[in-house]
C-alpha cells in the first residue's frame, strides 16, 4: 500500500528507531543502537517536504541526541500521545488524517487510532498490528524508517 497524501510522519522511538533494548551503563547513562539507513530516509522525507517528529513517552538524552542528529523535533515525556498529536497538528495546521504514525506497543494504540495511516514494525505487539494499515517487514531498529520510504511517495 502506498501512502499518497502525507503532511507529517510521527515516530515512536523505542521499538521503532531502536530494537527496544537499552544498554545501561554503570554510571546510569543509557545507550541504544540505531540504524543509519533510517537517517538517510529521514533526509529524503525532508527533501520531499514532509515534516517529521519523534513522539515518546520516555524522557531520555538518547532520544534528544538522535533527534538533534536527524534534525527533527522530539516531544518527550508524553503520557497522552493522542492529545499531544492533536495539539501538534493544530499548532502546525496539519490535518491529522494526513499523519503517518509509526508505533509498536500498547502506549501507541490510541494515537494510532486517530492518525490517518497507522504503521508498525514486524515485531510490534498484536494489538498494534490489529490497528495498523501497514505492517512493515522490518523489525524495530532494523531500518523501519528506511522501509517506510518505500510506502510513501
């Protein structure tokens, strides 16, 4: 399925841009692995004029650093993703029906129900797969954003 009218792509972070695993250091800091091909895809979406944002329940320096590197905003510490997305869309004059939301777990369910095109990685939980319009072949952290590029023209 190709998505034709996309104004905004919203990414959950853990389990979408990462494999949902964390490396916990002795000093309490955290690290994750990300896929470089996702960065390439983010750049291509930018060139196409599609806005992008990370929307995460976590508040984490890793998310901040990755968003900065990608050159996209990150909204963190969000407990109600649906309300946050509606507010973001209202502030940026974006129709929520023209939003692609990529999520993988239960905290993404409600926001996926309001987004125009809910998408999930292959290893998303079964409830998320049930509401997704597109279930990618790629697992979280293995190039989800890169595969999404093939679905959005």
